């Protein structure tokens, strides 16, 4: 069955009305994991991408850690200590604030963001898929309507910025789900979590779940019910009292589950994501003590928590708490202990989740809430932090973690579209943090057998951590970190990796920059995504991979200060996550509709282009501007899916409508 033909039937079944003539716009600039938003102070910077402020790398420790050490790897997963359970290559995904989905993903099902498709394609080509949540604080007051004017996917209602805890009410249309499904069609492996509102359990609004399941079918991973419920009382959110308790939450969650279980339009009942606690007010154990896991066992598909290690709320919103200084915070991120301390309160819950066979997810996280810190959240150091934090979670049996993405005014975005009024001449900005997601996908690969061990490298020195990754029981890759910045080169180290004597050489890809404070001159094995506003989502530049010879099974791998090295121990370990070709989407400028649209060449979809997406010769239209070898193309981020359909790329539904 074709989706469109059944659209009106769906609307009739779900009982939605067409919403017309809404004139409500008020962009909340910081729609992320804090609810402490109040009036925005006058000194906030609306354009994080344009902020060139760089911090200073922390001083070197004295004495320096040893610069030569050995890493002995067990010959198989039977002899290596500390290995996790199998972790999927989809580990790192994204949490897209529902209210900015129209900036990040696309305008609607017929206008998708090309750079976004390219970035997701890079990840799926390495890790086998990407999981993306559309939700956040704004899911709680979202309401699904039958349609919005001009094929729009969402509209924000008027917000009174003087009311400190008011979250913008959001109207969304089924077009949002059509758009998400089209993204999954174009980039297979992209799957979704959707947020279902829980602000009002007396009047359940389950239409997002109904329409989401109907349209997305197998592309829907799960439905999150309740976002950071341990903060509901603190913010008296949804009219709840300040002493809102875990038992109150248990009861309300039960009302949501009862509604879902009774709803024939929600055929999948066992994909619920909860409890999504921050641990600030209630640990997972406090919630589990209510009987939550048993009572909702048939509904819960995933056990979730959400955590930011820090916040920059005072700088952005003013208010009671003391402002924090990014330079002072910076060193806290540049140490192996950073990740472990974020999840320390969730390790027991991770064991519990494993024992009941449900994946443990860090459902929303990033460097710091309230937009992150200037110079920190967008530094090379944030890439090292994200890599180390991700691997710490994986080694601790978390199956996934979603980095939050918000609007253009935040510093922590892994990628950011240009402001709407600049999309004709600016492209996207890919931030250092995106490399963490790319590299974790390369480390874990597509086999779903990856097991991760923290090697306690160099006497467990916090400046020089290392991990081993095993696949199908055998060691395949090693991750080496150096958090120190030392232009003199004295803090560079060499790790001697001891493996089977049959290994005669290893391939090494470096993530490099001159300093942990660097924001722009960052290279992943010779490639990058271009300057701010210069990314179309494909890697630019020539790939540069080092081959290092091993002697008697000892492979000496140098790591600069700062730096990160991904060591592939076998040819297959390298080739399975470094595909010769990646499906890419290209942009052409055609002003037919008053804005730039993009077209895709059918051969691009059918086959793919050049190595790692760089230097590909994929373009169709003569007006296209390729981004080849660092020369960033300008313009045209939108992909017109209409064109794809005209070329025969239309999809049919996976699931008949009930
Ligand atoms: C819909 O599009 C038309 C034509 O571009 C425009 O005049 C109208 O204002 C739009 N309506 C809304 C609600 O955006
Ligand atoms: C998507 O939005 C564009 C521009 O607002 C509009 O012309 C188009 O009809 C919309 N597509 C759908 C499927 O509604
Ligand atoms: C995109 O979504 C529309 C529904 O809005 C559907 O008709 C079309 O076939 C989809 N195109 C692709 C390429 O999935
Ligand atoms: C929940 O959100 C909806 C949509 O914004 C709103 O109409 C309703 O009043 C809210 N309910 C409560 C209890 O706050
Ligand atoms: C670990 O979790 C289990 C199950 O929820 C609980 O019984 C136990 O008390 C927890 N241990 C700690 C130290 O929190
Ligand atoms: C992760 O799971 C594996 C396999 O069950 C177990 O051996 C290991 O101790 C767990 N690690 C942590 C940190 O809980
Ligand atoms: C885009 O809009 C912003 C905010 O309204 C304005 O300050 C800026 O000058 C505009 N830029 C362009 C290129 O139109
Ligand atoms: C070792 O890896 C194999 C293949 O992935 C797996 O079946 C087995 O359970 C693993 N054993 C341990 C002890 O992790
Ligand atoms: C960029 O960083 C590299 C080290 O990662 C350094 O060798 C190179 O000189 C830097 N380039 C510029 C233009 O600063
Ligand atoms: C990439 O390699 C090609 C061919 O060797 C060369 O012409 C080009 O200048 C290189 N590009 C960069 C950015 O180094």
C-alpha cells in the first residue's frame, strides 16, 4: 500500500483534524536537557558557529606519564579481561530536540537536508545503522494534528519567556513521520525513537505513537514515555507537586501503558523506553524499587537514563546559580575519568538491564546542558571526550548513547545547519564532536559482536587511556588516546601492542589537531568536513592511513600529544569499516521554488561514489558544485525527494494500516 493513498484514511482512524491558520512562532533557542530556562539574558550569543573563541590547553602534568608502555591483548575473548557484552555499531546516535526537527532533518517529506543524509550515510556505512531520537523536553507538550499549512511538520506556540518553566507547546503533523520514513528509505539503517507526551496522564495524547507506528513501521525502534521524570516535581511540570514521588511516576507511567495496551492503533506494545531518569533526584534503583521493571516488563523494550555532566545555565539564562567559566571546566573533560564519573550512578542499573535482557541506553547526553560551553563543547578536546565517554559506556554494557542536537545557538551540536536565512549561501557546520560518533562506529563495526575492554593502559594513567575491541571473539581494533597538548613533542607516546605473532603489520588512522583547544584544524586520517558553513556532510580531502610494521607480534604505535589512534589489527578489521564507496547525496542549485532545492542522481542511490565520499563524481546537474578535496561547495542543502520519486525511488509501506 502506498502511504499517500492511505493518508486520509489514517487521519480518519486516528481522529485528527486538519490544523489551519495557526500563527504562532516563537523560537526557543535552547530546547535541551534542562528545564531551568527562564528569561534569556541579553548577553547570550545567538550564533555559536560564528563564535571563534578558543580556550587554552591545560598545562602539562609534572612529571609526564611514561611515554613507552605495552598493551598485551588476550588472544581471544576467553582470555581478555574486562570485556563487555556484544555492543552494536549503532552505539552512538543522536537525540534531536523535537522542536528543531525541521531544521536538522528536513522541512517535510519532500524536502530533506542533504548534509544530514550524507552524515548518516557515513555512519551507516561503518556501524551498520544509526539510531535517532526525535524528542526531548518539547515532546512533553507536543500535540499531533492532522496537518499543518503548506506541508509543514511542526509549529511552536507562543511562549511567555517571563514564565520560567514554560516549555513551548508544539504542534506536529504526520508529515514529520513521513519525512523520517523517507530518510530511512534513502539511508537504510537509520531508525527512530519517538517521544510521546506525558505532561497530562488524565488526557493521554497517544497520536504520536499511533501515527509513528503506522507510518514508520519497522523503522521505529521505540517510543519514549516520560522525559527526565525525576525533574517533574522540581519544575512542577504538568501541574505536578514539588513532592512528586517515584510512586507517583510509577502510577502515571502505568496510565500511559494502559492507554497504549488498549490502543489498537499502536500494534507494537513492547518497545517503550523508560524510565529516562537523570539520577539528579531519583536513581534508577529508587524507581525500580517501586516494582517498575516487573509491572511494565511486557512494555519496556529499553532501560534509559539521561545525563549531562555539567551545565552552562547561568551564563545563558542568568538566575541564581553562579556562572561557570569554560576554561575552568575544560580540564574536567580532558581525562579518562570524565566518562566514568557521568555513568557511575548507572552502573548497577546497567547490570540489572543486562540481567533482564533489555538494552541500556544513555538516551540524551552531551558536554553540558543549556547549550554547552563556548570553546569547550566545540573543541578537539570535546571529540576526545566523546570518544572516551562512548567507549567507557560501551565497556560498561550500555548498548547505545544519543548525543543531543539542538538549534544553531548551542555549542554542543555535532552538526549544525546554517540559519534559515543563510541557507542559500551557507552550508552546514560539522563540529569536532561528530568525529567521536564516526570513530566509535568504525571501532565497533557492523557485526553486532563487538566487545569492548578498557585496558587500564599505562598504569591506568588518566591522560593516556586505551581500549581493545574484539569481534567474533578475536581482537580486531585498539583505540589509543593522548589528552596532553605538547607542541615540543615530549608528551607523545608509543604504545607497544602485543598481539599474535602472525600479525605482521597494522593500519592506523589518526584523529589529530595541534591542541585540545583547537576548533578548526582537525583531521581524521587526512580528511575533514570543511570549515564552518562549509560542510555538505561528506568527508573532504585525501585519506591518509599509516601502516606500521610489527616484529614478533609487537606493534609500536606512536600517538602524538594531543591525539587519538585507531589501530586495525587485520585487513578485514580495516576494510569492514572503511568502505571503498559510501552512498552520498549531492546538491544542485535550482531556484525553482524560491529556495535552493537539491536533486539526486539515480546512480548515486543505486551505486555510490568515490572513496569515503571524497572526490566522488556523482553529480547530475551541470549547476552542481562538488565539494572535492577541501573545496567546499556552497548552497543548496535541501534534497527534493519529489525528484527521487520521479526517478523511481518511491517506497511502499511495510505495514498495512489497521
Ligand atoms: C503558505 O505558503 C503560501 C505561499 O508561499 C504563503 O503565502 C502563506 O503565507 C503560507 N502559509 C503559512 C501559514 O505559512
Ligand atoms: C513541503 O514543503 C514545501 C515548501 O514549504 C511545499 O511546497 C511542499 O508541498 C511540502 N511537501 C509536502 C509533501 O507537503
Ligand atoms: C516520501 O514520502 C512521501 C509521503 O509523504 C511518499 O509518497 C514518497 O514515496 C516518499 N519518498 C521516498 C523516496 O521515500
Ligand atoms: C499538556 O500539554 C498540552 C499541549 O500543550 C496542553 O494542552 C495541556 O494543558 C497540558 N496539560 C497539563 C496538565 O499541563
Ligand atoms: C543494584 O540494583 C538492584 C536491583 O535494582 C538492587 O536490588 C540493589 O540494591 C542495587 N545495588 C546498589 C548498590 O544500588
Ligand atoms: C559487562 O557485561 C559482561 C558480560 O556479562 C560482564 O562480564 C562485565 O562484568 C560487565 N561489565 C560491567 C562494567 O558491568
Ligand atoms: C538573518 O536573520 C538574522 C536575525 O533576524 C539577522 O540578524 C541577519 O542579518 C540575517 N542575515 C541575512 C544574511 O539575511
Ligand atoms: C566470545 O565471542 C563469541 C563470538 O562473538 C561469543 O559467542 C562468545 O559468547 C564470547 N565469549 C565471551 C566469554 O565473551
Ligand atoms: C594543523 O594541525 C597539524 C597537527 O595536527 C599541524 O601539523 C598543522 O601545521 C596545522 N595546520 C595549520 C594551518 O595550523
Ligand atoms: C589529493 O590527491 C590528489 C591526487 O594525488 C592531489 O591532486 C590533490 O591535491 C590532493 N588533495 C589534497 C587536499 O591534498
